[in-house]
């Protein structure tokens, strides 16, 4: 019986280690910057084990825009674990970008009231890629990734830590 239990424990531990080793992403980070309106300002950082940090600045939870929102303190830092299905969907979206071959910057600064987004990927091989997108309209696939991150703010189980 002891041997059987040891075998099951070994298989379980090996499968957990294999899942982490198989991830091609060491860290996925998305940051949404301010605009001249009520654009949500936040950063979400996700690790390969699906643990995540959501740093909410402003306009993440309010429905109505008010300039006084900027006078309020930041909304907080939250931690959670991204649901497995959502993590798989996110990595599939990023895989579809072929991000290593993308431009580093998108958008035209001729319009001055647009938000800037930053998608930062650290790969398991030690390389990294950052895509800065003024206006959040770099490509249709990028827009899909941005929308997915916008949804992560409200469809995960976040616990406030500060």
C-alpha cells in the first residue's frame, strides 16, 4: 500500500512539474494606461502556474465617469489564480499573435486623448518582447487580447491584498 501511494504521489508531482516546464511563457503582463476620459487603468501579471496580480489604479469598478475619480486613491492590488480555461485561451490568443515578429510600437500620437497599452511577454527561454500600442488598435488579434485582459478584471476571483 505504501508503494502504491508513493507511486501515485510521484506521478502527481511529476505531472505538476511537467505542466510548468511545458509553458513557453515565464510571465505574461498587460498594462492599460490612462486616457483623457474614464479608461480603466490597470496592470495584470500572470505566471505560468496561473497565479496573477491585478493592480487596479482607476476606473476598474466605477460605472460613471467623474474627474474626481483621479483624486481618489488607487483602487488596490489584488491576487488570484486565473481559471485554467481562461489561461489556455489567453495563451492561445498570444500564440496566434506570433508576437516575436510583431512591431515594438503601434499607433499614431497625432491624437492626444488615447490610452496606451503594453503587452509584455517573458518567454521560458529567457527572451522577452514588449508591444506598446497607442490607441489600442495595433491589429485585430491584439485588440482581441486587450479585450480578454479587460474581461479578466471582472471574471476572475480576485482577493484584495492592499
